[in-house]
């Protein structure tokens, strides 16, 4: 075999260095400097060189991230500095007690303050990473804290893990000879969903949660499978560091140093000046929990000064200087008492689990959605099962899975399979379950009281007629009392009759009548959306309102005319025809118009003037502070812009609010301009 020339050796080294830098730009800094294609070309060049001259291969080569031949078993790694776990706090009182224990031990003088470093507590797998002369040489799991498993080959496949560390200004002068860094390997929510979809399609076992998916992926003997999983990493602590190396004095400056030499560090870390600032941080993170791209189960607080950490030391396996302030659990176990079917606006039957009440994420839950029958079958859920309930953020609680082991327990109640009812549980009409659809439906249409009630709720809702103060509960009360039999009855309601309802009074009744009156002045698009035609959502309603100027024109349209409209296909076109073919619908619509529902016909001059964003397309990501994303979408559409959901090279701009998702990286990658909220405001004023 030929050996590589000096020039080839140099080239391989240069390629490795360049690829490692771009990898860091992309996966750690979220700031790619070259295109994917350029990266691939460099990667292939290195791969070819290494294949031709295997002697050029090195353990820190980016080509080694693709995985190595499978292992028989993992070797054991001894942690010379033990990997600690964390004590937990569950309340502000627990936190106050923790602070007091610290203050008692370090003798704070009057003027002394106790600073804390805060970071989200990631729900993943703790790892220890060893670097020698700036090169990654070994990685291990926590194991029991003093001994873990050698998972070096698996860790090498993580794109965010630096294979070589960066030092500005030459050689490894700025680095300790030996450096052990600790952190958490985790899977982002989006990667987890994608993985489970792929597992389902290929008939493989799905993972219960991102934590299990991350742990399962890291503990595979075949690292080429690990390479195919999208695992992320954040580092947060040090293990051994060579004698004599000066480690930064605080937790926060240590994290900054780790980031500087190439490690991924969570961008949410922050210094809190006192305990009250810690509580603010905790509350802020908790409120943004569901919008974060990864799962967290609390906040880790650490005494910021490392000298004080040393002074405090540890008890058994947990440091005195750190604590995990946990969020209330989002998952709980309870007993599934019964399954009932709820009838929605379109007649869809949704199975709902009646549960023994249980606290989930700090809220008592006694109902949870089971989505549809396919989901029930897939998860094999039966009445009397022990089930795991999940309530993430503000979403409706759902049944995640069955505790299967409980079925084997003697003395537990008999399980019963869940069957779809043959008739509607509300009106008794036949239920239809077509082969193409996951959902089963009541066939009675608005003749079914349940469907009708849901329709009135839709009519009053914010995106439809926007009747302020008329929520779901009040609609139920009005309909149960017989005051509203059809939507147009809303416009004939009198203050006295509303005031009679439970929990209402003259004042709230007066307000309600005023907002019903105010809702009469609407837009054609909202009116069309409020009619509740099957599958005519807000966007279709807007397109229809733009294409037809009056109700009469819309009513008279045939399938061809409807299908000519942007985003209206044959199914929706037929739904519209069917809607106007039903005389009940037409009567109701006429009654609404006679009751005074109206809108201003857009005139030709104002449209041309306001369509300044015609022909542009925007994507929204993250949280805006001055308006909701829906409002931003409407304001942009009003100016003629198209608001789409994913970034492509053709996108005019990405509008990024707080905590933007992966769309930001994609936009930057494609060179799509990124606008912040202030720039959005300017755009809307233009
Ligand atoms: O995010 C975590 N799961 C996490 C775990 C963060 C930390 O800063 C930790 C930790 C476990 C031990 N720090 C220590 C000392």
C-alpha cells in the first residue's frame, strides 16, 4: 500500500480542522458559515483521502462520527472524581431551607451576598467526557457515580460533541493536558417525534419519552445506529482537570470558558443575585417550558463561586452547593374508570377517559383524551387499566400508555376492551366509520344536539364572530335553558333572561348583549368561517371572501368556480355546494343577515393601497411580545403577504420572536433574511 505524501497528510489535517470548525458553527453555535453541499464536498474529500491512506485516519476525524463496528459489551470506566447527583427541592420553602443551610456553613458577613447560577434541568442522560491535549479520548455514562460504561464510540457520533477543542492563539496553551467535562445527552422534542414516527413505520418499538429515546440510543452496542439518532448535548460541570490549570472562578465564567473552547452550553443559563431572582427565573422558565425545543423537569441552581462550592463540599452523592428545583410532575399514574364518547362539531366521536382524579403538573385531572379508536388500539388501552396521564403546558391531558405490568397483578379489576358505539351517545342516530378515516361520526349533522351545541360555540369563538365573553360554558347554559335554539337566537337575547342564569347578573348580561351587538359588524371572511362549512377553515374563508364579493355570489358558485380558488379542492368545493343545498343552512344564514350581521364591502381603491406586501411570503417563529402569531399572520395577510409554515429558499423573510425554533437555523442556512419584532412593526406600517 502506498503511503501518503506530506502534502496529503497536511491536506487531511486541514480538512479535519475545517470540518470540525464548520460542524461547531452549525451544531453548537447555530450559525453555519458554509452550505450543506460545501460541507459534504469537504467531508467526501477527507473520506476519500482516508480510504486511500488508512494511516491518515485519526480518532478525532469527523469521518469517525458515522459509527464503528458493533461491540460485544461496554467496558467499565472508573470516575476518579465521582459523578454527583442532585438533591431535589419541590417548593420555595425547600429552596429557602437550602439557602439557610448554605449560609450557616459559609458564615456570610453582613455585606456578603450569595449568588446562584441557574440553568434548566435537562431530562436526559448524564455523561462524562475526557479530553487529552484537547482531543476527545473517552466518554462514559454516570453508572453508579463511581463507575460507568465506556460509550466513547457512541458519543463520537454526536454532532454537537467537539472531537477536538479550540484554542485561540495557537497550540494547546489555553487548555489543561487532561480535562474531564460533564454534561447531559438528550433528544430534542422534534427529533423524538421524528424517531418515533420512523420506528412505527418500520414496525419497531416506540420510545415512551425523549429521555428513554436518548438513553436507549446512547447505550447501543452498534454505534452506527446511534449515529442515525439526533442526539444533543449540553455540558454543565467539570470533573478532573490537570493540576496547576487555573479554572475560572465561578460556575458562569466556567460555562463561558467551556463554550469558548467548543462545548455546547445551554443558552438559558443565568446568574441570579439572590433567592428571589431564582424564583423569577424558575417561574419564567416554567412558563416557557412547552415552547422550549427540549424537555426539562426543573431548574438547577448552583452556588456561583467555585471557592464556596469547595467549602461546602458534599453529602453522600450530592453536592451541598447545588439543588434541582423540580417542576410538578407532568405525568402521573391513575385508574381508567370508563371511556365515553364525546360528539364534536362535525359529528366526530372522540373517546374520553374518565379517570380517578389525579394531580398532574399541579392540576387535578379527571378526564383525558384518547384521540381516536386507532390510538386506543395502538396503545392497547382497556377500561380498568392503570394508565399514565400526561399534561404538558396548557394542552389537553392525554393518556400516554398503559402500565402493562399492572394487568398481571392478582386482585386488580378485569379489563374490558373499548368498543365504538353503533349509535350516537347523544342523539341515537347511526354512527358511520369509513375505512379512510380514523374518526367515526354521528350521521345526524346539526340535527344532533351535541353537534349543534359545538357549532354555536364555534360561531361565537374568537376567530369566527368573536363574541367577547361568550365562552363554551355560557353557550351550554344558554342552550340548556332553551334561550338559544339556533345561532340567530343569540341576536334576540334580552338582558333580563340572561341575568336569570346561574352565576350571571344584570351587569354581566348587559355586557354580553353589548358584545353580541358589537359582533354584528364583522368581515365577510369571518362570516364565512363562522358558518362552519365542513373543512372551510380560516384560510379558505379568506380566499372565498376575496374571490366572491357577496353572499349571493358565493351561493351561486358552482364546483368549477370554487375549485378555481386558491387552496379549494374538490372535496371542500362539494362541501360548500352541499352546505347551500340544505335549506336549514340557508334559512339560518338569511336570519343572521336580517338580524343585522354585516360587513364593509372592500372597495377597489383601498385594496390596491393596502396590498403593499403583495407577492411576498413570510414565516413566523418564536413568541412575539406585542401580538400573538395569529394576529401577526392576519396583519401580514391584510397587506397581501402570504404567511406560510415552512422556510424555503423562496421565502421573503423569517420573522423570529423569542425562543425561535429550528426554522431560524434553516433560514440562516438558506440565506433567507431574518426580521425581529421591531422590523415586523416597520413592515406592517410600510
Ligand atoms: O441538566 C441536568 N440534568 C443537570 C444535572 C445539570 C447540572 O448542572 C448538574 C446535574 C447533575 C449534577 N450538575 C450536577 C453537579
